[in-house]
C-alpha cells in the first residue's frame, strides 16, 4: 500500500489551495490520510461534517479521516498520522503539509521514486522541494547529503523506522548540529548530518510554500523574501526523471 498523509490545522484557506493542486495530480494507487486538529474549522464559518463529506466525495481515492480530540501541534500531529499510515500497512508514504502547493507532476515524481528505489537503501528520503530550485531542467534530480528538506517528501517504511521515527522529537541532535532546534525537521536534518544520510531532490521544485500568514514554516517577511520569485514547476507534467549529480 502507498499512502499520502496530510495534517490539517486552523488555516482552511491554505488547505483549499493545497487540495486543488493535489487534485491536478494522478492519485491512483494511493490511500490518503488527513488528521484534523480540533481548531481546524474554528473561525472559518465552515461546518466540519459537511466539509469532510465534500472532501471525501471530491477525491478519487480512499480517504481516511482522523479528528484529533486534543490539539497535537505541528510536531506531534504529522508524526501521529504518518505512524498510523505505516501501522496500517503502508510501505511508501508521501507527507504533505496543508500550506504548500504541488506541481501537477509531483505524484509522478513520487511514483518514479517508488519504482526506482524500492529495493535500494542508498537514500533515506525523497523530496519535492529544493531551496536552490532552478529552471535549468525539469527532469533532473540531485542528491543532497547530510541535510533534509521538507515541504513535501516521501520515504519508505524502512526509512521511517531507521531515521525519522527515532529522531523526530530529538532536540538534542538538532542543537548539536544547528545550535538550537525549531521543530521535527531540524531534528531529522540533524540526524541526517549525524549519520551521513542522503535525500534525493528535483533540481526544479515540485512544491512551494503558500502559508504566508499563519503557516507552519516561516514568517510573512521570510516568505516574501524566499518565495515571491521562487522557481518551481507550476504547469508541466514530467513522468521520467534522471539523476544529475
């Protein structure tokens, strides 16, 4: 089983844009898991039951919904839903946040990762986002060693057990390598440095951050600085990829 996990917080306006971009992809062969925080609908004028019913109806694949009874936050909520997906039998999971947009070929890239590396332990994560994104090539992939980048990423169950699950909450390993910790991605990146792990990324990003205000990953000022002219594949659908360097 292949899965997609999406934690959802109190920013439905971003989630709707995320969902539109996701639905431009071919989702065949996946089961998608959503984990809604208790405050996801507060202040948005949206009735939870009808929203979730419509969500399930609009997606062409099996949908599994978790409604958290207490707020888990931006660290525990994603951990819990990814763990649930793997516990349910997933062998390969795509993890997405509710404040990103995806390229229309992001799932094509994930499927390419899945087919090419299901029998290889060379990489510990497979990403959609590259902070050095460039329009030089739509097909090429690059290897990043000793660092992990989120904003859309995939891993096999073996990678989840070997690295992510072990170090997700480890602020000590983040502080060791960065002098501080600001979340699970810092801890995971610290573990990648500690153990020489590698991530495979597209040279042209297949995701972009849209959570300018109230998003998970950055302030509005930082968002404008980084993403206002960010290079990413907004329109093209590529199905075959090649390793560049």
